């Protein structure tokens, strides 16, 4: 008997194609870039973009959007209304072409008299793709003296086109639909997507009003910028700019290659310089370009070229100094470009970046020309820009040198070539068991060294009062040998934030060599101050250690109470009184000595033995409260410190070490 071949056959009948709605429903990511919430959001934008295209051609001045409680959406405009009736040229109904045919629509004849000169929905996918991906869609159109209605369910038309004579006030289109959970993994588009998108569209479509009704919250939002990107720049800058807002615009024609068709480009560019806020946003045919592409490259090339040229003309570069980068400009720049073209090459259907070579070249040259004229005609502002960009550059370079220096100092294991003075390590390599005691001075080092368990307890002494890290600049901090030694021993790097709030990523908690970092100082004013300065260092340079619960304070006893052959330790006046009362006064009370004067046995019992010691875990309070108190007590707020002491000093009089 012939053995059956269970392998799958692959022949001519194996090749299949997706038809109709399945082309979108089974592969939404191909059209929308994702089958998750991002793809669902893009399906909304496809419908919205059609209404925007209408308004930009001069048909309609208001677009309304409703976010329904069940996450269905309504988009309503007062444009000309989508043509839905019979199309003699195509020998089909337009509603079929618009809502049931991919790559069909009124936007393909841009260079030969098409309906839309500059269009978002260039690829003819929008209405059809969104309809195919919907649980249902209802379309209502007012035009030609009639009301047209369509109903779709899961990509299929139900009931055909219905029309009736209708006395309407204005032409327009209303589309209501619900994204289908069989297509998208998530349809709960957050309110922030709508508010953000509509605001951006109002920015780049001057004078066009967007109204958003949110059924879930009951709120209504309106967005309209009469002067488009100029008004938006002023809003973002909040009057803190140190140059006037500049606005350049131009319309031109060109082609990406000699063998490609000529197309029309319109560009608008607005910017100002501001030391507190920076922002770059690019839009093309009203679509927000998250990744920029051609406009981004044009802006970077033009600004670096012209500002570098101007700095050279002033002779402001130091000898052998490197030229500026765009990052140095961007740190103080608020800029928006708003471009349109009759031919657009998007990186993909989601339209987050464009690749047109002519747009890049034309914008670069135009911006260079305009910046050159601006600098000549506004020398005072040009000088301010040059000066600030050089400040940004030198700050960036200094920060980078600091970062490299820090990394160099703190990297590598502590060994004979990279040793830390007077650091006494423990034997175990098990990080979960290792404890680091930060102690006050060499005398405390000696007592703790003799009193510790050398298996898991390591010690590093702090020689005197360390630098106040809340007031010092990073340069000074990392020249301080004590602080650098402490950081080396910790092993986890540092957390530093630059002006642009980007972390120098030397910190990695996985490289921390200790399960506990224990601050151990005398129970007197000097000891408290050293403890506070160490905490300030940790808070400034490695705050995550506090949030991760790695930092502790070892409580030192204030009193030794001896009765016959037994010694008791009291950590407060209250405890002292309780012990004395229990012993009925038959005891000797002695103020506890400094850590360096204690016997090793006492150090082990009171401060280092996990069974008998008292550790206070340092925990983060309310973040704002923590920052406020650190600033008042250790920062530059001198008046705040005086006021705090005046109002609260009396509470701590019994702790003042005055004889």
C-alpha cells in the first residue's frame, strides 16, 4: 500500500487574492500602518482629511467632530457634498467608487485640472478603507437639491443609494461610523487624540474652525487660528521670545527628477527664538509629519549654513573651535513649516514623513535667502541669535566633556589600579547581601572596621564635610575627590539632566554593588550636617537609589546607661527617661561618645548587628515637598531659609549643641 504524503501541496490553485472588504479587514496594517489604536486613529484621519481638503479649496469653513460614548465617530462639514450619483464616464455610481473602490476618488488629476490642488487624501484610499474597516457606516450628503443616504455594515452596502428632494440650508457631508473590533485590536481612541489632531489642523488651515463634541465628558472644544502658524508660534512662545516672529511664504514649481512630472509647491515657514521653550513641527498638505523628512532636512541645512556663516562674519568662533550643529540652534528655536504640493511622495500611507527631493531643495534655498536678508535687515536680532547659539554650543560641549569625564572616572571595577582611598570592602560578592557603611571620619572607620561583620559589611569614610551638591555646578562636583570616590564605590553611575532634559545615561541601577547604603554619623550637630550633605549628594546625583529603597540612616545612641554589670542604650531623651524609671534611678548615665571612641563590641551591638541595630529607611516624600525642603535648607533660597528658621527654629532648641 502506498504511504500517504501528508505534506501540503503547493500548485497553481494555491495562489489566492483578497477581494472586496477583505483587502482591508484582514490586513489593516498594510493600509493604516497598524491594526491597533494607531491604525484606528489613522482611519479617523482619512475621513477628516476629506473634509479639510474641501475647506481648503474654499468650500466650507467649519468642520464638526463628535466623539460618541460607544467610540463611534461623526464628521460633519459644509463643503460641496461628496458626489454619489451615477458617473457616466465610469459607467458606475460614484458612491461605489468612493466607498467601495480602493484607489478611486477625485484627487488624481492634480496637474490636469483635478478637483483638489493640494490634498491630504492623495492616494484615494480614505473613505473606502475606513468604510471597509467599520462595524457600520452611515453617509448623508446634501447637494444638487437632494439628500443622499447610504448604509454599510462590515464593508458591505445595505439598501443601495437612497435619495430624496430636500430643502437644506447648506451643502455638506455627514459621515458616522464605528471602527470594527474584528479589524482593530482597540477602538477606544482617547480624547487627547481628537483635541491634538484638530488643534494641529486648525494651526495649518488658517481661518478654518474645528468644533469637537465629546459625549463622554460632555465637553465642547473649538479651535481656530485666523493667522495660522504665526498665531500658533505666538501661543507657544508665550511672549518670552527674544526675537520677533518671522513669517516667510513662497509658491514655486519643479520636479524631483528630470524624467518626473513638474508639480507645484507652496511653503509657509514661521519661527522665533526663545530661551525657555523650543519646538519643531512640520506639516505637509495639512498632515502632521511626525518624522519630518524633506522639510526637516531643509530647515536643518538652511539654519546651520546661515547662522554659521553669520558667526564667522562676526569673528565669534574661538581659534580651532568646531562649527555649530543644528542641536545648538534647536535648543532656542520655535519653528513650524506648513507646505503643500500637487505631487507628494510619502514614506508610507500613514504620511508621517515625505521624501520629495524638489521640496527639500526648494525649501532649503528659499530659507537660506530669507535668513540672509533677515540677518542683514535685523542686525540686533541676528547678533542675539548668534550669541545664544554659541552659548548653547559651548554648554553642550562642556556637558559632553563632563559626561565623558564622569564615565571615565566612574567606570570599571575597583581594583589595585582604580582604588579608593581607605575603602574597606567585604568578602561576599553576592549583591543581595552586601552592605555599604558611609561613616564619618577615619576614627569611625577604625571602630566600624573592628566592629563589623567582614563577610557582608564594607566601609568608606567621609573625610570632613562634603560639598553641598545642591548648590554646586557639575564641574565642581566631579572635581571633588570624596564625591567621586563615593560614586565609584556605589558603582551605578550618575543621573544628570542637561538643559534639554536628556539624561546622560551613565546610571544603571543593575550595576549597584550594594543591597543597602547606610549613612552612619555621630549623633551631634556636625554629624547631622554631614548626614544631610551625603543625602543631598544622593538626591542630586543618584535619586533613584532613594526611590528604590536602598538608602538608610544608622541611628546612633545618645546615652549609655549602666546598671551593675549591664549597659543600656537610649536613642532619645524619652527612651533614657523610660530606662532610668525602670531601673528606679540606680544607674549611671553617660552621654554617648562619638563613633570613633566607641568599643568595637558596642559598635556591633548598636549600629551594625542586623539583629539589634536601628536603621531608618530614607523614603521619598511628596516629590514637590521634597524638592521644596531641599531647596530651602540646602539650596540658594537664602531668604526662604531665614524665614523657615524664624518660624520653626524653636522646635529644635533642645537639639542645639551649646554648653
